[in-house]
C-alpha cells in the first residue's frame, strides 16, 4: 500500500511538469509517458505504452543521437542531447533531452528515462545572436574597424581581433597603460583629455591620434566611444570602435600641399597680372596718350594756319579734334581701369574716393565714401588686393543690385584694415554666394585669402547686400599722414 501511494505521488509530480517525460525499456518499449509528452506528439498513452514508438527525429540529427546514447554506461549514466523533433502537428522543435540510463548488476542497460525541455526559442535567440554577431563581424571587417572596451575601475582593456590587426601590437597586456604606450607621446594628452571629458559629461568620446606599431610604422587612428554608468551614475566603462584613417590623413595632407601649391601659383599669376596691367596702363599713358596729345597739338597748329580760309576744312578739323578728345579720354579711362594711377601715386584712400565719384557719375546712384580717421602704410600687394575686391563689388552692384544707395566705409582698427560696402538693392541670396558658377565672387574670396584676409558677403531679399573685407596688417604702424 505504501509503495502504491509513493508511486501515485511520483506520477502526480511527473504529470505536473512542463517537460516531456518518457521511460523506455532497453528494447525500446515505452513503459511511461506523461500528459505533456502525449499532447506534444499528438498521441494518447494507449497508443504509446507497450509499443516500440520513438519520436520522429530530424534526419540530420539521428546519427548524433545514436552515437551519444551508445555512450550510456554504469560509469556514465546520464547523457544530455540537443536535437530537433517533429511535433504532432509536423512543426520542428528544438529539445534538450536529459537521458538517464538504469543498469542491472551486470551492467546491462535496463531502462532509459528521458526528460525533454523545449528550447526552440532559446535556439532561435542564439541563432539570431550568431547572425547579428556575424553581420557585425563582416561590417567591422569591411570597414576595417575594431571594437574595444575599457573598464574604468580596473583599467582593463578588451580588444577585438581587428584591433590587434589595426594597432599591430604583439605584447598587449590588456590594460590602459599598455594601450597608452602605443600612442605617440605628443598625442597622448588629446586621447586622455577626450576620454576624461566623455566620462565626466556623458558625451561621445571622439579622438584622432597617431600610434607606433610594433614594426615601427606610424599610423593615424580614429576612436569613437560612448560611456556607460551604473544606477548611481558612476562611470563603469567606455566602449567604442577604432579605425585606421592613415590613408585619409595622407590624402588630406596631399590635398593641403596641392592647395598650397595652387595658392602659390594663384598668387604668382595675380602678381604677374597686376604687373602686366601696370605695364599696359603705363604704355597707354606714356606712349599712346602722349602721341594722341601731340597729334592734337599738331592738328591745332594746322587748323590755325590753313583752315581759316577753308570753311569745309575747318569743319573737318573740328570733327577730328573731337575724335582725338574722345580717344584721349578713352585712353585715360582704360588706363584707370587697368591700374588707377591714384593707387600708385596717392594711395588706396584716394583711389577708392575717385572710384566712388566715377561710380556715382556713371550710374547716377547715390554713393557715399567714409574714409578712415587715421591711416597705415600698406604694401603694394595688400593695397592692390583691397582695390580689386572693391572694384568687383561695385561692378556687381552696378550689374545686379538695382540699388539706389551705396555706402563705402574704410577704416583701420587693432591691426586690421576693414572695408565695408552696403547697398539697398535686391539682396544676394545665400545660394548665389556659395555658387560654383559665381566667378566674380569666387575671385573676390580668392583675393582675400591670398592676403590672409576674410571676406563675408551677406544679403537680405529686397533689403540689400553687405560686403565686409577684413585684412590683417601685421606689424605695420599708423602713419602720420595719408599714405595708402
């Protein structure tokens, strides 16, 4: 009776389990299955007990199952097997079976008890994790990036295999000090300060620095990390990625050198162009201008001697003098456009003042010039650059602004020359300022850069445009008198 009660209690406990449980004799005959087993495989206990029935196993797993069950011995009575089986509905499920063998005194297998737990969800999670890790690995490999983590409290540093390839370190000790040793000494403060700031402020850690590999090669790296904190707000780790950016840095250096060469060439061409303009303007002024003046004098001499008795000849001589006056005026205008004589003779202020008067005369626009209260000697290149930028700005106003008022201000303050030009016209748009086809504006910006100046052009639709040029004057001292 007591044995029967114990057996009933055992059956009750087994029936209450969520795992599938079965007991099978050595010859394969089922002698016990719980209710969960029957529900999962879609069988009744009457169909199973006393029968030699086995769950339908995924075919690829069968050899492994047989091999592991064959290892059951009195010395090794328990074998854990993970395999796939088909449920009663035909669905494939992953199960973990704990198989326990019972043996007689001679060591012969008498019975196997199998307790199976459905681990399908766990396997799916593991597979998703493996897939995610594989994708991450492929992404890191494709982007040539490594993953790292620094434990703040212990100073332990973890590197992924890609980190070892990137940093080329053979004797890495897995701590912060061994990482710092790889960084070039002059770049260490940048990395340390960036990490401390990220931990203190909770911001991303971003740093570009150089390292020396074990083979002696110096490489540029880019680090990007993010800190983590515990519930009390204490920083516990900084983790992120590292990437070799040596090729990018070399390309940037090459572009910088190329840009410097282009700048030098541009400056040289600008100097040559100004010299040519000066030469041509002098040639026009000295040769053509003097020749036209002499021709006008000769014409007057002829007119005074022979034209008085010949009315038609006198009329023709008058027309010729008018044509010569036009040519002389045109030559003077071309000379001024090529190289304003006032710029070389009286300086920048006088040249701009004359240009403002000419602009007002030609356009009819109200144009005012506010000269500086004090002046400073300018070298020829700076004076020419400011003049050319001023001329281009005034030309743009004349062509595009439709302005009725223009104001030009020139002043010197704290070692800088500033030229500001305001108009009340249509106003230039930001898109036009940044356009790659606005060659006039690009030329103004390039001229400003050549003299280490800054040019800012801003406009408001319908309210005009402001051009502001700032040029450093170095150690030049204010002059006593006008000497621009």
